[in-house]
C-alpha cells in the first residue's frame, strides 16, 4: 500500500519529472534538468526500445525511479544521460563540459558496468565483481543509477526474447538483488525479486498473483479492520501513530514456501503491519501496547533499533496473535527509519544538505582494500560473495527464526550469527535433531541447534572452518584478546621481577610518580598497555631501566637486568614442537610427564591448561576446573591437544532416568552401538521412582561425547544426561 510504485510509465514527460523534483527539492536548478533531458533526447533521436517506444522513455523512467528514491540532482541527471556514452557515441568529456565532472563520472561508471558480461563460472565472475566494486568505490550513486536502470529493464522485459528474459532475470537475482539488499534499498530489492519470479518462475508468480487477487477484497477489509483496532488501542495509550498494513511481496512468500517445503495451499496469507511514530521512545511504547493488548508470539521479537542490521536497517519487529485471532507481524519504527528501510543508502541524500554527501561507504572501501590485497580471484570472490550474501542458505533456529547465511556456511558461522558468545563457546550442533561436526555445511531448511560448553574457546583452526566475515572477525578478535592477556601477564611478571632486583616494586614507583613518567616516556596510556608491550617484547628491560631515573641510578648495582618470563624460557629451551605420543603437547618441552586431572577428566575439544606440580610433572585440567589455582602465575603452562594423536579418554556421564526395568541395559546397548567403550557403570535408585547412573566411558573427543549424550537423551526413559 505504501510501497513505492516503480511501474513503467509510458506517458512520462520531462514536465512531470520537473514537477516531482520540485515537490521535494524546491531550491534546485531545474534549468539544468531540462537541459539534460534535451541533450539525452537529441542523442537518442531515432532510437527505439524493443517495445517500439521511443528510446527516451527509458532514461525518463530511470530518472523517475531516482526521484522516487529522492536522490540528488546530479544523480537524476546521470539517470537521464546514463545511456548516451554507450549508445550514442557521446564522449565523457562532452558531458563534463556540458554538465559536471561528477555527472560524467557516474555515466562513465555505468558504461563500464554495462560492459561487464556476467558469466556463470565463478572465476570470471570474480573479475566482473572487481569492476563493479571499483565502479562503486568511485561513487556509490553509480550503483544506485544502475539499479534504477536494471529495474526499468526488468519492468519491460516482456519485449525481449524468452532466452534473454531468463538470462537477465537470473543475473538480476544473482547480482543486483544482493547489491540492493546490501545497500538497504529494500523497495528496489523487493521489486527486483518479484520481477525475477515473474520472468523466471512465471508458473509460481501467476499462481501467487491469482491467489492474492482472489482474496483481495476480503483481505483489504480485514487489513482496514485491524488497522482501526490497532489505531484505537494506540489512542487509548495516547500514542500518535500512523498504521499501515500490506501483504508480503510475492518473492518473500515464495522463499518461505521453498525453505519450509510447503505448498501454495498451506501458505498463510501473512500480513505485516507497520506502525510509524515520531521518536524512538514512542517505538518502545508502541511495542509495550502491542504486547500488553495482544498475545506476543515467543521468540519473534527483534530489536533492530538497538542493534541495526549491517545495511543500517532499524525497526522493532514482533509478531502477535492479532485482534482477529490470526498471527500478524508488526514493525514499529520512526519516519526516518521507515525511509531508510525503503530506500537504504539512498536516504543519505535526503538528509544531506547542498547535495554533497557520503558517496562512498566504509563497506565499499573495505571491499576495495580486499581487492588490492587479494591476488587470487576465487579468494576475492569469496569475500565479495560473503558480503553480498550471494547464494545464501536459509536455516532455522529451534524456535523457527530464519537466518540467512552464505553458501558453504557451517554451524560455527550460524553460532556466530546468533551471538558472539554462542560462537565462542560452540562445541557442536544438532541439525534436524542429529549431531553433526562443526565442519558440516548447512543446507537451506536445516534446523540448527547449537551446543555450547563453558570450557570451549575459539582456536586458530576455526578460521579455516568458518565462511562468514562476521565469524572470522569475531574469532580473530578473541584470539587477539587472549594473546593480549597473555602478554599482559607475562609483562607484569617481568616488571615485577625486574623491580625486585632493584629492591623496589610498582607500588613504590607509583607513589613517587615514576610510573606516570615511565608511561609517558613509552607513550602508552595505561599500566596494562605497558605490561602488554613488555610481554610482547616491544619494550626491553634495558629500556625500562633507562626510562626510570631511580633504576638508572642503581643500574651498576644490579648485575643482570635481562629477565625472561617463565613461559618464554620454556619455549626458548626447545622451539620445536615435539611429535610425541602424548595426547598433550606442552609448550616447547620434551620428556615431561603429563597426567590428566582426575577431578575434571579433560577430553579433546575442552579448553585446557597445564599445571606444574611439585615433582610430578604437569597435570592437565579443563580451563574451568575449580581444583586449579589460575592465579598462581608461573605454575601454569600452555598445553594443547595433540591433533595427530587419536587416543581415547575416559569421561564420566551422569544419567537420570525414570526407574523402569531394563533401563541400564538399554543405555548400555545404545552406547555400545555407538562403538564407545564403557569402563564402568554405577546405578542408584532415587526417590520419586527415578534412577541415577554414573557411566565411565571412553571417547576420542568432545564431539563423540556429545554424540553419545544426544543419543542417550533421545531415549524416552531418560530425563537428563550430563557430564560429571
Ligand atoms: Mn539503460
């Protein structure tokens, strides 16, 4: 209802355009717009569209779309002139002379893009995308005009040959839809998607259209009725709001059908209502009214105001059982957010005065940098596709929320898409109820249940597993944080030991202002930062002594100021990692006795640490084991699982069941069936006709343990399973 109408206008004239521009851009120099029209009309004189219409109708419609998106005058003029260089042998220099350098640049950018031939093979597509990105980086308006151009071409696609229709429609879905989506121009995205459907899947399109048309009358009166009720409710709470309602666009219904594997008949006519208010406070107030007046559907509330989407989309989403006892979706946003939702990046031009505005986006800049950094085409394509979400898969949370991830994504990507913490602690996943490894490739329609463990932490290997930029960034962030805290610890240790040699300590130095002096000498803000740099070896002990006069004076009294941290000494003593038969690799140490902590029974997949015991080598505990004193610096040592070795480890699991005869043998058979060895089993009766079993089993790693746990959980006699 309020969606921008991008229909082809066959009777469009420059006068109509001029009055539309005037309506929202009153101070603009309209003479130049008319001049551009005259220029384009003359250039295209005699040329015809496939429809038989004069060619000029095309640039007019393109310019009209740009006006609907409320783009600036340069952009609208570029829309009028967009085909003159390509089709009319007019040079960019002429455009620059007659109009402006900016306009010429946009037209040149468009001409370049039109020369890109999109191929299906990934390798050549990469080259095309490079050019697209370069064109965009020059000025983002190039892509906006290109989208308007493509939309009008799609609008008039019926005049092309069948083959051409299919090719252009596919290209639109593959390339222009993701671009529109990434730029947040949702009105254009929705339009392009529906047009794709119309030309590439006409049987689907026309059935949907028919279905929607059949119910139109009933639906419209239903919409009106619901709007009235919503308005009335809001009035009761004295909220001033505009309420609109509309059916979802065809492609989104189609997508839902595909991802849920349902047929036309089962598609519910889901209606989305939109409430538009003055400010953010009112948004949350409306949400309150909705949730207190109607029953909210759990798990459906999303706050994109607090956390906007990457394309800057902001809105509150919720779903409730509406006044007519039917599910309705409600979007709540301010007027400005609504404009951004419909026109995305184009909205920037409306809010900038004087026409000059952000013509480049950080995102494009980033891509451009990748373009320089990545020599390899497929690597570049990876990054681009990633960002554009091309060829995505649609997967579900256990609650039924849809996430769109790029093709090839793994449960780990999904976990990071849900929440950073979920990603950081992800140990595995159940897909449609079945255990899979972290490397599993998600398929559209998968229902993904992420399993987490407090002891889990990201490792470098994860960077090879994940596909999305978000997950990669989050993992790198975590690794850096860990490294920083290690450096800090080491640095603090070095400084402590150094000061001890001078018979002083950090507290004393702080009192007489030496610490501040030292920090400003090294140009660092905090003591922690200082420790980090000392720990990383950037500042040496010699430099520290020179920087602090008190120490410098006494330097001759101390014979050796070179201090190596404990951990470094260890790794210096033997840089080579040993290919040992131990399940554990101890940082740089050979011939060391390693034991597993009996208290926590670590297994591969657990985050672990080594603890140096007096006279008994190193004991390995899980990172969260309460028996280890983590604070006791100097006695912890970095240990890792030996990935080359695939040995079995004992682990205890505790199972609570309904007390029924034969449960023990049922569970035992199940575990044996998984080819997992049972070392021992202890059974105990609990009150309330429940039973408790403690199994000691042998597994290779965490994934295998989870497999066992989930298999046991699936028995109907079982109440709970946990690691003990
Ligand atoms: Mn064109």
